[in-house]
């Protein structure tokens, strides 16, 4: 509330009108100053100052809470990071076996092939062997779907055709773009030749787009075509293309 000091009455802006209305001329101090009038900030001696203190307390409490939450999340991430990595490796191994068969051996290719399309990025490559003979190669590639990044494993056989595709990551719209991870969609690519013709039917290709998810369907088709072309070039350079 109001505070006297040296004949000067300090009062917050919100209380000024109320204070003056309850005091006659004889009771009023010689001078009334609004809190923070001269320095542009609350002096802490009136209602305005009290409100500011409450705001600062609330801000400090929120800052402490946010800090504790961040530290907690960091500990959770560190504790689960290794398990996440193990799960991802297992998913990739299973996908390679599904595409090329259980008896197929594979090793990682250190020098990634170049992508011919700026929208598609290769993140890993694998050499596939059976009885010490190169039977194909596989690429994990990323492209952008309707609302997020999608990642797929594309297997290319020694004949230059797509052996199979498995979607490793797709967080697109549930019920629509996310259907790219279903066999009814990615199963279409097996046996296709990556020569620029792997497109959805609307673009003159043979890929049946997912209903109401044409953008995602186009993104997967581009990813498969780009990976297939890179895979053929790599196999040819290795002398493994028939």
C-alpha cells in the first residue's frame, strides 16, 4: 500500500485513483509520486512492487521446474540410448534378411554412393553376399514425406532390379501417409527397374499411390528410384552387375 517518506507519498499506478478518492485535501500529502515514475521501474514499496515480486517468484519457480525436467529427460535419454541403438540394429538386420533371405551375409560399405537427387540422402550402404559372391547391395535412404522425414531400406539385386523395400521410419499422418510402411504399398517395388520410371500412376508410373497420401507415395517412389540407380552403378563398378 502507500508509504510515506519525507512528506512524499509513494503509490502504485493502480491504487492512485482509489487513494485520492478516499482522502480530502487536508489529509493528502504534500506530493504524490507514482511508483517507478522517475526511474521507469517498480520501487518495491507499493502495490506495483509487490506484484513484481510475485511475478519474479513465479518466473524463478518455473525456471527451476524446467531445469529439473530437462535434467530428468537427459538422464532418461542416456539410460535408453544404448537400447534404442540395439533395437534399430535389430530392425535393420531383420529387414535385410527379409529382402535377401536368411542365408545372406552382408557387410557395411564405408564409401557411400552419390545420390543423383538432392532430396534423397543415403545414410548407409551394405554389400550382400552368398557363398562369397556379391548378389546385390542395399541402401538406407531418407526423403521428406508430407510432414516428416521417412527412411527406407532399398535392396538392389545383381540384375539391377529392386529386390525389395522396407520402410524403417515413417511418422507421417496416421492412417494415411503412415501406410507407406505396409507391405501392400512397399511390396509394389519388387522387380521394378530403377531407370527413372518408378513413379506413381498419376505421374505416368506403375506405383499405386496411397489414398489421400500422394505426396508420401511420390517421396517413397523417388527414394526407391534414386537408390536403385545408385545401387546399379555401384554393382557395375564392382563387376557384380549381370
